C-alpha cells in the first residue's frame, strides 16, 4: 500500500468513526456495539498512521518505503505515549 492509499484508508476510517458516532447519538447503534467498533477503528487508524510515518522515515533515510511492512496491532497498541 502506498502513501496515497494509506491516506485514503485513514480518511475512510475517520469517516466511518464520525458516521458511527452520529448513528449512536440518533439511537441507531447500541452503546456496546459502538464501543467495540470504535476500538477497532482506533486500532486500525493507529496501524495506518504508524505505517505511514515509518514509510516516510524510510524514504527520508534513502530506503525503499515499499520494504516497510505493517506492524501487528498488538505491537502498535503497546507503544508508550
């Protein structure tokens, strides 16, 4: 996945997050369903942002960004803030 595709995916995930929150406010989605899906969306977004940052860093270091692979969710979610 190239940078343009990653940014498109990030936009899709953010749009879905906003739609989910809107549906929740309207009473169309149960709270537990919202929480579960939001967690999934947040983790997916974290993975996408991590991959995009690492691809950009690789490019700046003169490394082919296509060699950078997506990290597992457990690894990305385990980072300290």
